[in-house]
């Protein structure tokens, strides 16, 4: 049973790493479209920044939670 929990932990860790990468890609894509002058309004830019902040907070929270689990069960 402990092995199943370890693999669930490893799966969640990879999923969170993927989410961090995905968040970074979305931010860079938005900055790229903004820098080439596609006409992103300040409203759209602010909305994209707020969404990015929400995603980063959520992903960081999940990463911290996963670290607590790792410290408790020593999966690494």
C-alpha cells in the first residue's frame, strides 16, 4: 500500500512541475504577443496578469503541500 502512495506522490510531483512549465509558457507567450504589437489592450494584459498570478499561487500552494507530504513520509 505504501508503494501506491509513493507513486501517487511522484505522479503529483510531475504534474505540478508540468503546471509550473505551462504557466511559464503562457506568461512568455503573452509577453511575446504584447511585445510584437498585436494590439493587446491594457485590460487584456491586466486580465492575463491576474490569471497568471492566480495560477502561480495555486501551483506554489500545491508544491508546498507536496513538500510537506514528502517531509512526512520521505518518498525521495
